[in-house]
C-alpha cells in the first residue's frame, strides 16, 4: 500500500484496483509537471486457460473457451468454433456452415457485442462524470443525476432494455453467458417462423430504447452521421434529448478528445461474416496515411520480455508456436499480459479501430481532427456501432430461412492446425490451435485487451494504453487522476480476456 | 428512485463483492435480472453496496480504504460475495492474483474480510468449488471457499461459520442464474435463510431441490428413450450426447434463462455446472460414456436393473412420431387430433 499520497512533482502513483473494468487492473504512473510522464500497465491475475486446454478432447474447447470471459463469452465461442472448423486434415470431411448458421451466430454475437457496448457506456464509462472532482462544473448536477454509479436514473431504463435484448439469447442460444449453441458447423438451435417473428418484436423493443433514450433519434440518422460537423449539428439539434448528446456535451466541456491520444496502426480481423464478405472489413488502418492495407496476419507474434513467462528462443513467438509458461523470476517483467505485435509494431484494436478499417467517415474525421485516436472517439465509435449493428441484425433476422438447415454436423477433422479470428466488442480476438488424434496439442489466444494493455516489448516500446496515458493531466492532490480513469475506461478493457 | 422495501424499517445490509479467479460472468448474468432489475432489487431488499468491482464509483485509493477497513473489521460487512475461484498459485504463494494497488495476494484479502462478515456467499461454481478455473491440471492452484472440488477444504473450510452462524453459502452454477442469487439475497435480507434452506453442498435449495430434468421440454423423448444423435436434434440427449439433466441439481427448465431458454432448449446437453468437479467429467462434455451400451450415469435414485428394463420396454413402445422426430432438428410428424378427418 505504498505511494498512496497525493501527486507531487516527480512522484510515482500506483493505481488500483480499477473498478468498472472487467477484471482486475493496476497502473503505475510517473508524474511530473502536472502530467503523466510514463505508465506501466499490470494485469495482475493469471488463470492459464491455454495450458488447461492442452490434452483435452477437441470439442472441450467449446466448453472451456467461453468461460475465459463472462462479458465476451460468445466471442470466445465464435473464435474457438472457427478455429476447430478451420482444421483441415487430408481425406477428412469438413463442416460447411449453411447460410442460416452464419446468420444465427451473427445474431447471437451481435446481441453480446451491442449489450457490451451499452453496458460499457452506462455502467462503466459515464459514472466517472458524477465524481466530486467535477462538482463545480455547470454540467455536473445533470450528469450525476443521470449517470451516478448504482443510483443514477439511466440504469433503471438501461438494465431492463439490456435484459430485453438478452431475451433474444434465450431463444437463439439457450442462455447467456456460456452457450454451447455455437458449433463449428453452425448453430444447434433452429429458428421457427413464429420465433423469427418473436425475435423481430424483441429487437424492435430494444430499438425503441435506443431511439427514445440513447440517441433520441432514428438509428438510420445516427448511422448516417458522416462528419464531425454533422455530429455537432445532431447533438445540438435532433438528438439533443438523448444520452448520446448528453455525453457529447460533457466530452466537449472536459476536452475528452484531447485525452488518451494514440497514433498507432489500427487493426481489425473482420466482423460478422456472410457470403458477401464481413459487415466490417479485415485490415490495418494507418491514420497518418489515411489508408487501409491488407492485414498481414502471419506477422503477428507475442513478446514476453516484460511479462511473467518463459520466453521462446529467438524472441517473439507466432501463436502457432507460442507457449504460456509462468516464470516470475525476471526483474523486467510486470504483467501477466503478453505483448502482441504486428510486424514488430504496436497496434490498437477496438470498435474505433474496426470502424476506421471499415471506413466509417465520422470516425475517420474524428481521428483526423483529433490528431489521433482519443478517448472521445473510442466512446463515439461504440455508440455508432450500436446503431450500425442493430440495423444489420434486422436484415439478418429477415434473411433467416426457417425451412433450411442451421448446421452441418459433419464430424471434425482430428488432426491439423486451425485459426479462429473474429471481432469481440473490444476488438480483434484470435484462437490458434493444433489437434493431434482428436485432442488439443496446442492452444494460444490473443484477446483484444492483450493488444491494448500490453506491456513493453523487447525494444522497450510501450503498449497502446501505456502510450495513451503519457501527457494525461494530474491535478494537484489527485491520488487517482480522473483523466487517467477516463483514458483507461475509454478502451473498455476486459482483463479476464487479456491474460486468459 | 424510491422503492418500497421488502424488509422495511431495518438498517441497510451492506454487501461487499470481490472477484478473483473467474470470468466475471456471474455478475454479467446478474445484470440480466428481470422483474425488477438487480439495482432495484438491491434497493427493495434494503441492501447497500459497499463496493462491487463492476458497479461502484469508488476506485483506487477509495476502494482500497473500504477493503482495508473491512479486512480489519472497522467497516461492517453483512454479506461478502466472492465471484471466481480463490487462487493459491504459484507454489501456494497466491501471487497469481495480487490485488491491484496492494501487492497483497487477493486470497489474504478474502480471508480477512470473511473473518468479520455476517454471511459469506460463493457466487458461481468457481468460488464454491474451484470450477472451470481448477480444470485442466489446475495451473493456477485454484480452489473454492469451503471446498476444493468435492473435497472439504478451500480457503475457509467446511467448518467455517459466518458471524450469523451459517457456513459458506454456495450459489453454484456456471454461470449463476440471476434468480438464484436474488432468491438467496432476499432470504438473507429477511433473516429467514437457515441451514435447512441449504443442500448437502450448502447450495440454496431454492434452486437445487429440483433436477434439470424437471420441466425439460424433451421429457416425452426421455420417457420413450427416443434419442438425439447429434447436437441440434430434438430427441433426448442422455443416451448419446452426455446430458446430465437427470442427475444435475438446478431448476433451469422451470426457471427460464434469458426469458425463455435453457441449455436443453438451446439443443445442447446439461453439463451439470452446479456440481463440484463438473469441469472434469472424465469424458467429452457432449459424449455419453457407456458400458455394454448402457449409459454409466443413470438418473439419480434409479436402480440400474429397473432403468434397463424400463428403457427396453419403452423403446419397444415408442410412438412413430417420437422415433421419426428424435434425430432431427425440426419435427417431421406433429401431434394430431384423430377426431379431425383429413
């Protein structure tokens, strides 16, 4: 319990526990001249899922993987099922997912991702604006009434709306979290015509909440916002009553676009597949060049120079060769999180990265105007995505053909390698596995927050959050700087996924 | 918002929630509570949240001050909830989970607060028994609060009693159903939860007096041993697909999940996630181990010879409708009233 004191010139603060992030998190910051000079991010919990899976029957991955994380459970299932489906052995048949299977899994995945986005906004991110540090701001009273943790008026509307959305899970996936309906060949749960109609009703109910409470405007209008100027006009005009506009007003007053700035490459693995390609594309976006390039997946490797693991000979390991062997003997190490790098370079993932890669004009404009990714843009990207994804869900639901199959139940190949890449709410998620004799011989996972909250690599280059925190203001006497709180939560970290 | 209380006129009960070796899924499940939502329920039950990692405003120094005061007995804790397993590794040191901001094993914080708490509640199978976190060779040396799997032990042991006199209350499940927690909380708040309300693993009988089999929509297939062959089929999943619903203790098919669902309704088997050791079934989760073609895990309380005799009899009597439908994802023959001529 050292370093609890207020910030003084040249001091170090140890921040934690960080609540309203998923799982446990510690951040050490060095402060001088009223700003963060450097940061080190520690993921303090190790469970060891990758080792737990080795030696188990292949299909056990579908029981274990979702239990890595209770908030991105479906994403973990999707990645595991896709990795199993990707295993090809000569002479063995391979499950070919029918169109209904992809639609049903997209719907289940979308419910989780949308629920995560609104949970983050209402329960994790906004309550920081109710803090006493803002008591003198003219917007504080309204923000505290609406968003204060536990007692704010927003949760009484948001929680029932979220539960109503989750009712779709009851029909489509049996339950949430930790469903087994997501299989390599599709979904175990066919949808009847009556259920299709009922699901439409449930989704309509949720759309009502979004249009009445969150946006105060039709989703189509939100999805079509194409520039910062259009967003400002929306917040002052048609959307002014909504919680989204409420956030934008606070963000403007607090300069949230100047917090947590990064100038990194943004990556996305591609989200919500269909025969016409994913809803949100795969790629890497270079904000400096303003252009998307193909994603060189084969250049992803994990560095463990500053993590509590034994390293492989020859430096960073590709996930196909990676190991997870705890070793707390290194003095340089400070986290259970490995440091994934793309071609040796740091990369950011998340809803903002996904929309930058997909080419959403508003998000690209926000990042161009803000001089990089920033806390405000990360929050806006999630809410824009809520509108985009709910509109897509309506299309997928309409495209389901209740008379056609939902799964190909061909047996899995029993040896070979597979990779399962997807986009969780928080960004790019990958599972890499190898099967031998029907059992798991190798399993490695890189989760979204593993990218964003990675420690330094062998070259000493800090991870995305560590970079984003540099320059964050620390007010005199602050023991838990509010700017740091905003920046950390702008990434919507999931610490249980991070280390897995 | 003002909410009429279920226990009016009493001092609020203070709830402190900690997380360790788990996935956070029990909290996320709880956020799905309906009629009313969980925050309204807490207010109605007159329960004040001292700290919850996903819900509270307090962070960092403020949070550490609350937890330290609770650990030293200076801050009253009426209900301590632990979500996630207790992590003892590596080598018994507890360093696989040092609580953020403290450099102290979370295990020690849990034990210290539990020693002063009126009630200690394990939320989910990880906190109760170790659960999935203790699976696959248990690399993090995880265990429960009063058990390590089926063995008495854990961090506090089966002899532990909270200040109110009860052992650790194990709301086992992976994840919990929100209703299981709410029922338990309401009983604690009303002062009506006694040892007689807990089963042999100290799980609340509110949900473990039932079997998952009770209310299963496949019961007719079970009666006639008309079995599913692959995941997604309509038939009974006991014979081939590893379903443990006839042994598993929970009301999943009586108390719907997410409005209308259950694992069985999702067309995948019950994996008995409320039981200690469910994470290591000794066979694939969706495979039924058999000896001479007879499933080894038979329904609770059922003599094997009788089961075999009844099964062969009922198989012989299976209506064509069930036989044809069992191994298909959607029915090909529907029930039909014979009085109606075509």
